[in-house]
């Protein structure tokens, strides 16, 4: 009975760690997983392995991961171009040098964020409903739209420093997601 409980607890905490949306919560679940693993080793009469698992898995690894995640701040950028069937170097390169790389440099230097970039050709409305990104870069014809929340201070800094961040910014429109209805987007 106790063995079954331990195995179920291991499966549950491993699943929580993998499927959690929050990275810090995932690290905590991994620490609990290591603790249950140490108890399992004790149950199977392996106290030396249990002690090592408790010291390294629960203590050292969890603390190191939490310190590492505290130092890492990610800013999630989603580039949407519905006109492209499949992304290749040419379709990515069209906007990479003019918008994405300068935006990445700005985030790294002034905001201390690590930019994380995703590319898609799905409709922008679908992406905004299904995914949660910090900023959306939507290419539509010759125009580029930047979508972000007015409450996001980093997005506000990008907009305020637009002339420094993106040199050729005549074809860029800024849209605040939390101020615009679905019918007003991209008009």
C-alpha cells in the first residue's frame, strides 16, 4: 500500500513539474519529487542513497534552480506573418534586421530581459486568444503592428524609445491590446 502511494506521488509531482506554467513552481515540484524519491529509497532500505538524494536533489539542486530563475527574466516576443506559408530564412530575415534584432538588443541592454522569440503564420486573433506573449509583432503588407498592454512597463519603454530601438519606424503602428476591441484591430 505504501509503495503504491509513493509511486503515485512520484507520478503526480513529475506531472506537475512538467505541465506547470510557472517555472518557479516547476522547480518546487521537482524538489518535492526528489523528497518523495528519497523517502522511496528509505522504504527500500537504501539510506545512503536516500541521504544523497535528499542533500543533492532536494537541497542543492532546488536552491540552485531557484537562484538561477530569480536572475532570469524572459520577455516573450511573438512574430506573426500570415502571408507566409512556411517560415524560412528569407521570410524571417525580412523583419529580423529592421525590427526583431534591435528590439532584442534593447531588451537585453536597457531592460535586463532575455528575449524569447516565436514565429507563426496563424491568424493574429487566434494567437492572441490561445497564447500569452508579452509583445506581438504582426506583419501585414508593408505595415508592422506592435501589440502590447498599456500596463506593461517594458512595452511602454519600447514605445517611448521607438526612435532609438527601431530606426526605420515609419511603417510601424502601436496597438494597446487592453484598449482595443477585436473589430478595431489592424484597421
